[in-house]
C-alpha cells in the first residue's frame, strides 16, 4: 500500500510540533523497512523542513503548488467560483497530486492545513490538542482567522478521517465532547520524544554554550524548556521563586529556554521587578544536545502550563528520570501519579513544595521509577510502531473490500 506522509512543520524552532512530527516520521520509516505491506512517501511544503528530514535520514519530496492549492480552496468556497471550476474542469491541485502519485492513504503528522484539501482520499491525522477551543482567551488563540481554520480542520477530520490519533484518554473525551467525534475514529497514541535518539553518554562532551555551562556549574537548578506563550505561564514560576526566597529563605537557579512567541519581554520584566535576575536565566532557543545536557544536570522539571493533557517535556523527563512538578488538574488522570502537582491558583503552593523538595522532604524515587516504566511500555519506538501498525492493519482490512 502506497501511503503519503505529510510533514507540515517548518523547523526545530517550532518546538514540540516539529519534534513530534519528526519522531513519528522516523518511526514510520522504520516500519516500512520491516513491513513490505506499506510504502511511505514523505512529503513536505518547504525546503527547510525538506533539509531537516534529509538530515535525519528520510527521503522526502517537496509539494510546490502551495499558493495554487490555497487559492483554489478559498475561491472554491464561493458558489460562483465552484461552478466556474466545474465548468472549466479546474481541479483541486493537492488532490490531483495525491491521485497522480496513486496514494491509497494519507497520514498527516499534525493538524495540517492541507487536510482541508484532502478530498476523495482516506486519511489519518494526529491531533496534538484543541486548546484553541478550550482556553481561547489567551492572546495566542484570539486570532479569528486562525481559530476558524483550526476549527475547520478538526471538523473535517472528525467527519471524514479514517482515524485520529490523540495523546491521552482525556484528549479523546475532548474530541467527542467538542466535535461529537465517533469514539471508534479515535486511537490513543502517546507522544514519543525525539531526544532519546540523540542521548549523550556521560563521557561525551557536547558542544555547550559557555553561558549554559556557567549557570550549570554555579549550583543546582530547576528547568523549564518552553516557548514564551502566555499559556505556558512563566509568571507562575517567577512568583513561586520570589516566595521561596522571601518566605523560606531558599534560593535556587532556574533555566528558561524557548523561542519568544510574544511574552518574553513581559517575563523578563517581572523577573527584574522581583530582583530575581541572578537566579532566573534566559537561554531562549537551544540545540538538541544542549537540551539533553540540561535535562541530565537539572534538579527537577517545572511545568506550570494551563494546557496539555501530556507533553513531550513530560515524557522526556520520564526518559531522563527527572522529578517533575506539574500543574494540577491539567494532565490526564493516569499521568498525574508520576508527578508532583501544584495549584495554579496559589503561588505559595509550588513555593512550599519546592522548599520541601530542596530540603529532602519530598521523595521522588517511586514516582521516577514508575514514570520510567510507563515510558518503556508506552512511549518507546516499538510501542508507537505497534500502535501505527494496528491502525494501518485495520485500514488494510477494510481496503481489501474494494478495488477501484
């Protein structure tokens, strides 16, 4: 079976979207090496992501008719143009591409805009979240055009996709509640981190920025690698560290890294206002090797996010066996047992727990061991490969019922 795999993420600076898509692509590539029933052809929309795929050993093709495809889609919303297209036999360029190359199935590695143009070809898509529906008061979700576009993608997927892959049972419930998606269309597939592919041994000396080394050598530190979106809630950690210093007389370093999405200057401002510049360090975007280095050296991972039933950060921490502090009632219920949760409505709650942890009064050993076992069972390449094969074999069973 010839299958198009759509990689619609630009670069590592895109964050989790890019790395989850890349890891999925690599797992699919490994499947076709062992299973001759499926032939995957990787397709992307820009030269940068094409180079990234090639760099990671994946052969890919570049779909070039992007502007034409988008023009077709928007004009086709008009009944007038729709009739003109029919009269002149002007067809959907993306659909033509899929048909011309005789793809029997399409796998979208994320909620790609091109799902809107995937007509008359069955498809599978991965939905990382529907945060734009859940917490759309955050500025990053306020753009009306983006909201409508994402909503259209999810509606079409719930109506027409053969299968939708989601990370947790809670995410599955959200698709059912918000989009009335038939439960049988949804398969649960946890995220699988890319970083373990590059795991550095303790003996290796990665090329680490001197600024990072200076922070790491100074003392133990907490770590929060997250892009500077409002919903990532960096302010919460700043306030918690202020209380930790003023009330509990405890100081500890914190490393923040991630691309600025509009909120970086605000976070830097409140850090300065609270006189925490000597404790909170900004590294913005860092390399994969630097990320692994910091995971291995940090005291714990903090994640005060308002969204995400699970995250790549969480599973990376499971893999590197790091204590995790996570927002209460955000994670899927099955994952909360592996972390120490804190109340997002109370800065004091995290400050208290960090003080207890730093002073050896919170023992993470059992949580870390259980989290590592969870990762080994659910998030490794073999587990994800098996999930993909289950979905593909189900489709192959139905596909055997026709030949035209």
